[in-house]
């Protein structure tokens, strides 16, 4: 709280996993020695869960053996602090983890935008696809390269779509104005 963050406390590792599944957590401060489920088991479960493996974990523990530290990091912790830590070091590590979590969230958002633009480009292969039905208009309002790419995709595909629709209408008008003659 003193660092400007909004920490939540849970009773044990099992409840911690439940809370993490609800989302909205940038950083998990995890103790190794807990009731019900120890920190190593929490780390193993987080690593095994595709939805939770991206959670950043800072282990703070009274267990200060090098093997325990290495094991926590191998299981996915980004850092390890002994319980008797320096407040300045703690602040630096927490802030670095929070910055890393925010950067990762931006990366995941960018990947999601790229995926949506790829799906939209694939959908435009259909001659009948109206570009205004694509769900990328929100991306087109954003600044940056993906916003620009989305605007260009929408603008160019709209021009092509409008030309195709106009040509289809001209063809239909020609067909209507030239009645078929029976031969024979």
C-alpha cells in the first residue's frame, strides 16, 4: 500500500489460486511456507495452467536456501527475496515486476490486435464481404502502426467492395434492360 498499489491478502495457496482465476492481479507475492498448499505447489499449478502461467510471481520467504530459491525461479517465479529484506530493494523489485506485467499486457493486446487484423484480412478474400462488418474499427481509431494498418485495410477494402457492388449493379441493370429473345 505504501508503494501506491492495492494489495489483497488470501489465507492460503488454494484461495490464492482461486483469486488469481478471477483476474485483475498484476503481481503475486508468494510465501513458500503456507498451510493447505505450499508455495512450490502453487508455483507448479500456476505453471501448468495456461490461463495463469503469465502471472508474475515474486517469492518472499523465510526459506533462504539457494536450492529453494533456484527451485522457485525454475517453477516460474521472476524473483526471490528473503523475508528480512531491505525496503528499498523490495520497492525496486515490486515496481520492476509491475512494469514487466504492464509491458506483457501491452504485448498481449498487440498480439490480439494482430490476430484480429489477420482474421479480417482473411475474411476480405470473400468478394461479398462488407468491410464495415469487420470487427477492427476500434483498432483503426488507435494511434500507431496497427491503427494505421487497420485504417488502410478498411479504406482500401471499402473502395474495392464499393467498386464490386457498383459493377454488380451495372451488370444487373444491363441484364434487366436486355430482355432475352427466344430463338427457334
